[in-house]
C-alpha cells in the first residue's frame, strides 16, 4: 500500500516542514508495518487510521522537541515495540540520533528491518534488552505507554545524561495531573513541565508532552 497521500496530508495539517525524502522514509516504515503486522500483531489500526492515530500522534510533538534538542542530540524510545514514536521522530528530526529500546527479540528484529527499510541506519539503532541493561545515556528519553510516571521514572532516569529530559506522551485528563503530583511528591528535586500537543486529525483529541528533568 502507498501511504504517501495520507502522510503528506497529515504532515501539512500538523504544519510541519517536510522533504520528499522524509515522506519516502515514512512511507517505507508504514509498508514494513503492513508486512510484519500479521505475524507480530504490532498495531491494531491500519491504513489511514494507522497514519492518523500513530504516526501523526507521534509527530505532533516535533515542534516541542525541535526547541528542546539541538542538532547532534541523542534520544531513546523506551519500549519501542512497533517503532512509534521513535521511528517517525527520527525521520522528522534528522539531526537527532535515536536508539530504539525493545526487549522482545521478534519486535527488535522488526525495528531493525524497519529502520533499514526507511534508510535510517546508522543514525537509528536498536538495543534489544531490558531498560535496566541499557548501559548508555542520551539527552532525552521518550515513551508512549500507559505506565505511570512514578513507576517508570526510576527505570528511565539512568538513561539520561546530565541535564537530560524525559518526554512522556500523555493525555490531558485528571489522571495525568495525579501522576505528576505523585512523582513530584516522591521526588521534589525534579522539574516537571507540560507542553500541549494537538493532532487536529483526531477530532480534537489533545495530548500533553510531560517533560521531566532534574
């Protein structure tokens, strides 16, 4: 399937600047999802729905991350799974080195193939193993999952360089405020900020990027 039309429309709706090469890279990644999904159950959505709910949801944070991370910075996608948000972010942030962290051997294999198909090697690499085994540090760590901030912070903090930041994709409901309160009550030394990110393609669904440093 050719995803170019959906991708171009989504990128334009988000107001992002993109090149033909980046469009081709995103398209190649989407085709890898199509190829591997029947075997590994990477994602439930397909076609335009996958582009809107996964690719564009991840890329809505690009303006925030561009301001946060200068060229030459490094980022890790913790529990990368199907490659979102790490692979789309790596495409649209070409000055950033990305490490996709995934403990499943099968999914790690998919991530290596997807990064290669999208022409992202060697700037994008895959670490196969548990977060606690990573043994490297980055300027930023991102994740898009249901884990509560208080629970996942101790696992992500060792991955950060000094002055590094965790960028967590979260919703905007009361539970997120509760998670932030839990985290800062337990670790008052941390600085926690939120940045609103919006994907107009998702019927007004809003997210926050929770930025944790300290």
